[in-house]
């Protein structure tokens, strides 16, 4: 790792994974050993990472923020960075300190984190990636959003004690037992692309969700578009779970894949829509959510 003139703030969430705290100290040690000024901040409560990131956006703040935690930690730092002034925005480096580490894998695949840290700080490449904004709440999504089966699985994933990567897959399998499709409709840039019995809608964002699935295999992080995958009742659930592992569900009967700048996801039977973004469930009771792309909003360090 070559010394870098940039200062770095490492934000660590010790609740994200079994060894996140120890990993954060090792990350800071490696950065300091390269001659780069570094500060380590350990989060103490939900929302703390967001506060740290927002405060770091001021004059004289660090040039790089390192996230050591899971996808939730990356989401918090993203929202904090984008809440600050656009004129000066630190770049985000995401390292895998959580369970699924979906966004890390989106950028670095299965590269070990020391190699990713070395590459990011010795030959930094900044890529400005898109995020999605939920119009009804003003909230931002980094990985994406979903409704139906993918969203309902989140209610049981938190009950699983395991921190391993496959726990979301286990939760999806459990949710499938009693799941029933809902009456839905999805519009992309004003055009209805699906209407009827709906199993899941995924909007992003990245190609991956939950660490093990690739529902949006054509997604590009910085193309100014949201990818949308809608699965209807025609595709058996067991087949869907298997095909989602490598993106081979695209083109199958009952699967609609589209791209656009604005996506409207609705439930048409008068019931509230089960909806989440970046793993956070929304309990607004609404039957409709609108997502707009915010192009090239977030600077991240990538290969």
C-alpha cells in the first residue's frame, strides 16, 4: 500500500458482525502504517453512523470514509454523506464487516478485504454511483427496494441468530411456506409493465440482494437508470429461488425485467403494500411507493 495524502475516517459498527470491532482496529492500523492520517469511530446506537458521516462532510473533514459493518452500516453512511453539502463529499469505501456484505461484493466480488483496502488507497478510483429516492418518504436506497416475498422475508431474518451469509436465503425459504401472491401493479416511466398476481418486485441498485441472490443481473451502478424485476405467480417459487442465484430467472414465464428512471410499485386490492428499502421495512400503511433514480449521487472507491 502506497502512502496517501488523504485523511481517512473509519466508521465501525460492532453490532454488525462477530469480528467487526477487531477488523476495524486492523483496518485503522493498516491505514496508519501506510502513513495516512486515520481516525477510528465506533458506533454506539442506530443512526450513529449517519451522524458521523454527516459531520465528516464539513470543511477539513476526511477525504475517505471507510465503512466496517454490514449493508445497514453502508446505508447509514450513504444517507449521512448525501445529507451534507454536495460541494464537498468524501468518498466511501465499503469493507465487509457484516453478514451478507452485498454492496461490498457488488464492487469487489469475493476479493479479501485487505486486498481491497490496499487497492482502494494505493490506486484510488472514484466511481459515482446512482441511488434511489422513495418519493413518499424522501428516504434513499443504496442497494434497492422490494415488495412481496423478498420484503416479507426480512421479518424473519432478524429472528435468525446466525450471522452467516446464508441467513437471508434461509429466511426466504421459511417465508415461502405460507406466502401468497398479492394483487399488484408496476409502472416504469409511466408505462404499466405488470398487473396481476405478484410474488415479488425488486428495484435497484445493485445486481445482488441478500448476499446469495442476483435478481437484477443487468444492473449497472452508474447508468442513471433503475432496474426492475417483477415475478408473477406463473413461476413456481422453488424454481424462482433456484434461478435467482445466478440471474437465470430473466426471460422465464412470469418474469418481467425493465429499466427506467421512475418506478411505481402498487398493491391494488386496498391492502397495505409490504415494502422495504436497503433492508428497512416501511410501516406507513401505504399501498403505493414511487422510486426515482438520483444519478451519480454517491462517490465510492472501487477497483
